[in-house]
C-alpha cells in the first residue's frame, strides 16, 4: 500500500490492510510511505493515496486506489492464487528497497 501519514483515507484503511496481512499468510503486504520513498512512488506512477499494487515477483498483477474494503478484498480473493508466495525474505527485501529510495 502506498500511503502517507498525513493522508486521512490511508489512516482509515490502514487497520483493515494490516488485518488482511495477518489473515493472508501466503501474501507479502508492504506499506510504503510516499514521503519517505518519493522516488519509488514516482517510478510506480502513484498519483493518489492509498494505492495498492499487486505483484508476483516483478510482474504487476493488479492495482486499486481508494478505501473500499470490499473492492480490496475482492481483488485479493481474485488474485490470491496467482499472488501467493512462501518466500519470507520478500518482505525484508521490499522494506530495504523502500528505505533506500527514501535516502
């Protein structure tokens, strides 16, 4: 999820995003603060927040912007069989990339 601390809509959906991350263990959920990782947000084409990108390795599988929980859940249900990953190092890898882009 691309978000920002000052974004009211991001604060509204953030708890649901984290609940989903606990429920769906086979998908890596990452939150990227656009202010801390501006180059990554720019290169990802982020124009509004919150924006959710869904990737399998380096291939973008889907995108959603907004706070409609039902739409987010529907997309996750639809994409989950294709998104699932058991590689626990991916989350660390994304966090490292996001923090480097913020430097």
